[in-house]
């Protein structure tokens, strides 16, 4: 976690944080997601599904640098005997635009799952990029995101050998307000343990509304 904070800090400084403070602008984006969580630990696929609500707050620190904080939580309901679980998440991400359509991101997320049997926490560091392409004028943008998760720490489990996140969606802008819809997928492949490979994924369909504060 300390190393991730140093990396994020270096990203901001490279984008020119100090002179950008006078140019900051704020946006809030309430969101609601339908989330599906799947786990295959060698005994068949365990599936849970449920709504998650939350929001994203962003501050523009300059022409190229954006800092975002995300918080969300809710409940996932298990199918066919799978335990229900509560989920909560808090994350911070820095973004630097490299052009009119591409931005690079680096972020840290802390997530917790809770059931009546116990609690499991996930800490991830993600490095990726987001592309935005306008069509139908400038009101609609197609958005694509991909990230590798080089650091994933899970309580009670070995670190996964492969982890990534991908998303695709559309944004519709009306004056200063933006309505977005996105489908995202996270995938975690854990190393083989006693002949069994654990596979875990989280898919979400998300609606959000971006509202500028100033």
C-alpha cells in the first residue's frame, strides 16, 4: 500500500499538481450497479447477484490531471445455497490525459465482503488506460477501459497469478450533465492449490449521472 501511494503521488507530480491547484473543478456522479459475483473453487460455480449503490467524486487538478474517489456498497444474494454477502468498496485513482482521446490511470482499491461466517478483504493496485471516441457530434462518446492488476492481496488466499479489469460503455452529454452506462468485468485467476485452480470474477452493469459542482 505504501508503494502504491508513492506511485500515485509521482503520477500527480509529473502531471503538474502544484500549478494546477488553482484550476481545480469538481464533479460528483451517483451510481447504481447490478453486480454478479462468480467463484469456481473446484466444486462448481457459486453465483451471487445484487444491487450496489455509491458514487464517484472527481477533482480536475489541471488540463491533464484528474483525481477520483469512489465509494459504493450493497448486498449480493446467493443462488442455490450460496451464502448472501455484503460488499463495500473504497478506491482512489489518478488519471493523466495523454491526448484528446486517451488517458492513463493508476489506482488503489480496498474492498470487503462480509457473510455470517466471516469477513474477507481485497486490496488491489490497478494500472490501465481509458479511451473515449466521440460520434454523433460531440454529445455521445464510446468509452473503453482496460487495466492490469499487478498487486492483489486477499485475506485467507494466495495472491492471484493473473488479474485484470475491462469495461465498455456509452456516455451521453446534455449541456454540463453526463449520463453514462457501462458494463465491466474483473477476473482473478489464482494459482493451483492441491490440484484445484480457483477462478473468481465480478461483472457489473452500471448507470451513473455526472453532475458538475463548479
